[in-house]
C-alpha cells in the first residue's frame, strides 16, 4: 500500500524521544534509554541465533547438540511432570494437573549438553519470571513470556540468561515460545509441521518480532482461529531480516529504523513516524522489488537484481516496508 502511508506501522529503530514505555511496548518502537526488550533485543538481522533457540520435547538433540531430558518441579520433590506447548505458551502436565503462566515459575527444564565438548552434563534452566507482553497486531492476544536462566558452568553461584548471558537487564533474558515448526537460520526459511519442536525466541529477535505481529504458528491470525500460513511467516522473516534476494543473507543492522505494513492490515498504525521512501514489497521468496534499502548507500552489493517498486503495492505481497523520513 505505497499510497496509504498513514496506515503504516513503525518497526523497531532507536531514538531518544521521551515516549511512554507502555506505548513503546504496545506499538513496537525502540528508543535508546527506555526501550522495551521486545524491541531493542540483541538482533533483528538473525532469526534467533542461540544454542537454545530450539528444543525437541521428545528428546532429539538440536543442531547444537543440546537435548531436552525432562522437567523438574520447583522443589524437585514431585517427579513425573512433562512439558508441552499450547497456543504459544508453555504448559507443565502431570496426570490431570496442569501448570501454566505464573504457576510455572520455579520449574526447571533439564537439558543435556557436553562439557568442553566431551562429558555429558545435565544443566537445569530455570523459569524465574512470567509476564505477558502486549502484541503489536490489532486483535492479537497478549504474549506469554518467560525469563530463563541457568547456573554458570564455571561459577555455579552466578546465573546467566539464555539470551545475552547476563542479567544486567532482565528483559534481554526474556523469551517467548513457538511450537510445532522449525526455522532455518541460514536460509531464513520456515520448516512447517515439525511436531515436538519448541522454539525459544529471545526478545528482540526476528522470531520474537514475528510472534509479536501475531504470525505465530498457533496464533489466531484471521480472527477465525486460523494461524498465518507458513508462507506468510517466511515472508515476515525475510522482511524483518532484510533478506532481499531470498538467499538467507541479511542486509540490515540491529536497531535500524523502519516502517512496515502487512496486506491484512492487522499491524497497529503509528503516529510517531513520518514515512519517507519505499524500501520493498515482500513475499516468502524475499523482496519482490526494491527502491531504497534500509541501510541506504551502506547496503553493499546485492547478489540479485530487483526491479523498482513503482506500480506495486502491499497487495502484491505480504508486507511493504518504508524508510522513515
């Protein structure tokens, strides 16, 4: 929708404007000093990019060799709990008993990994906090979010966050979860119908942003109980990471300001940005066209040739992106 600039929503970028923090989190803005962790997280050029980015709840090792081996209750005195995910939130189950939300605080995910690449070691990852983040999409449900920490292997008295390896800012150790599919970091593609796979999306990552936009595989995207399609999710990952050519190579930097809008019109409009030049229209194959890259002249050489966007609109793809003026 190149002509309907007033309907565009703001994507993460960094600024020092004094804006109420609740509005920042609701609309998805980044601002230097008071920025929500969902906006100013560690990256947007990567899908997720951590060794704990995905876990298989059936015990299959992930690509980093990490294996989920069980769930432990807060005091460790009640065995028999299993972990699952329903509707985009974690659920602990034991017989007819279910725990979710705040009731999960203190539970430990037991992960097996190799110490120094040799000796198997079981490491408990503790759920220390639960909260709900306001989504960026109109009609989207609040996002269940968790703070996950583990004991430093070299100093067990020191806790580390699963995302940024420190607890200086609790939000950068906060995650949300997506279940039932996988996401290829190198190609920025969606692998659908992958039962048992749980994705731990760190606040600020492209995958967490995708869920904030109500594109998660278990979200009610259309208001009728149906999620966005895998192709819609893949287009979203391509757009967030600036994978213009669809090869998986990102052409963006963390904290780059951008304005975006989707074809369904579900992203909340923002009055805080003035639209400038169109960047691109996006599909699951990457950019359909390209005018002004979000990095401007610093984008470097692209491995593909893309036509200009004149005559195209958001209805020709899933997203349109515009640079702030």
